[in-house]
């Protein structure tokens, strides 16, 4: 499996290379906590804390990589009449948070930002860190086939894809036997994502559907935490109402902009608390009901809050897809390719030329699986035979049989001494 082209003799970086030099353990600023602003200032004066611990929060804070010259501003550590108040969770930074956006000019309100990523590739780094590096540094678009269960994910790994996408529609259909109508909840999605992401921890990073976040800001933050713990590298969260439906069905409704931005903010806050590299992809489904301009504005707002990437779901034409990438550049976008959906089929090369960094194929496995299973079952009902030329061992080999044999033998086991 090819993840990224990198010299084989490249020295493996240490974990500290992925954290700014101002990192410190994250203290919980709970109401009964003895940690106060003044105590933090005393820690800083003694050299045990950095200015970033008490720096005021900026609305433009975003991703977690890079240098921040503003963290040395002496005004950020000046005592005030509120020094003895408990320090809030937001103020108590685990590391220097980097403003992710900058205005291009005073006359132009367009915001430009590229994803923050490590400068050195480590094949053994967490999946989210590797995904960030790939988005930032890969010279080609990242193709992620849609997977919905262990077998489809194993096949994607076996083929050698750089990334995978856990489709919400496929997860709902395969796990629950239901249409993609907002029926699957956090437990269903998280459980499936964890299984897929950990088939090969060193394998292709997994991007997962997070639907609407499954609730208000607190639930959205909990959802990000659960995806992070599951090993998910990135996810997209959308602006549909809670009673959502597949992005390629008619009749979609979206929440107002402020509610959508609350979801994005909840993701940003939760990610900071976890010191996670998980990639946040802001998705808007507003094109159907609000129009193109509203979609661009929603994505700009999400970008300003610190979202790493964007998806404009259900674009009507190639020209519209290209225009979205142009208006939001250099902010990276992801294109959702759904055959026979509402959007035109765009090749990976076309999407790359437009400026897209990732292309996901949501129905790449579940659609052909449906066709193949249906055809086989019809033949079985008619003839009483399946006609399959695939042996059980073929399936088992794809699903890690060789890995299991290696582990057993290395452990001194004899489970396979008589063959398989």
C-alpha cells in the first residue's frame, strides 16, 4: 500500500515535532478549580508556563500548526482586577493556537487560508496528522473510496488507496437496513468508524461522515471526542436540520447560519481541548434551498472559525464546482462524487485542476455491492446455485488471514500448524 512518496532513509521525527514548543498539559478550568489567572501568571514568571496559557481567545483561531509571534506580546500577561477568577477552559490553552486566516486586503473581504500541517512526514504518526500532511504536501488529489463495513474497507486497503471515506448512507444501509434519513446516530457511526479505522492503524487515514453532529454544541463536541478516540483522521459536519437526509435527495432543509457556525465552533473548542489533529471539514447543503452565494458565505464563515476544509454538497455543474474552488482558494476543498446523484461526474484529474485536494466516492462500494448481491441472489433463487468463483480463503486473505498467522506464530502459537 502506498501512502506517500517519501525517502526511505528519512529520519523519523519525534512526537514533539508535531507540537509547538509552547505545549503544556491541559488543565481543566472547572468552577471549583484552584487554578486562577494570577496563579498561571506566577507559573509563567517562574518559567513553568508560557504566555499562551493566559492569552485571550481570538475569533480567528484555527488549526494547530505553525508559529505565532503574537504569543510573546507582554500585554497578554498583564495583571487585571479579575486575576483571581478561575481561568476558563477557553483561556487555558494546551498550546499556542494559530490564527488560521488573514485578510487579503482592506478592500477585499475574501479570506485566504491553507491547512496547517507538519513539515515532516512520519508514516507512524497518528492518522489525522498523516492526513494533514497529505492534504498540504501531496502533489495529487487524494482519492478516497466510500467504504461502509469491514470487507469494503479491507478491499480498499488491499488495493492501496491513500485514504478512505466512511459513507453515512452506506453505514445506515448496512448496519441498520434503513435509508439515509437521519436514522443513524452517534453510536452507530462511531462504532463503525472505529472498526474501520483500526483494521490497519498504519493504513490509509479514514474520513468519516458526522452528519449534523447529532445535537447541539455539547453533543457536537462529544461527537468529535468520540471520533478522535475512534482513530478517525477527519470528518465532515453539515448544516442540515437534525431530521436530515442524503445530500443527493430532494427536499433538504438547512439550519440558519448562526446555528451552523455553532456546530463548527463546538468542533474547534473540542479539538483544542483534546490537542487533536483531527481534520474538520465544513459541509453545506444549502445550495438546494438557499443558492450558491449563500453556500459560499457559509463556508467562508466556517473557514473563519477554523474549519480545515470545505464541501459544497450537490453542485449543479462543473462550472459551479470550479467557481467554488476559485472563490475559496487557497482553502482546500473536498468534492463528493456520487454517481447518478445531483452533481455532475467529475474525474479526479478534473477536480485536481479545479483546485480540489480530496475527492470522495460515497457510493463506490455499496452500489456495486447491491448490484452483485442482487444478481447473485436472483440466480440462486432461480437455479439453486450461486455460481461464485471466489473461495472462502480469498475473502479471508483480504481480511487479514496472513496477519493473523504471523501473530500466532510469533507468539509461539500453533493454531495454524496444520495449515489453513
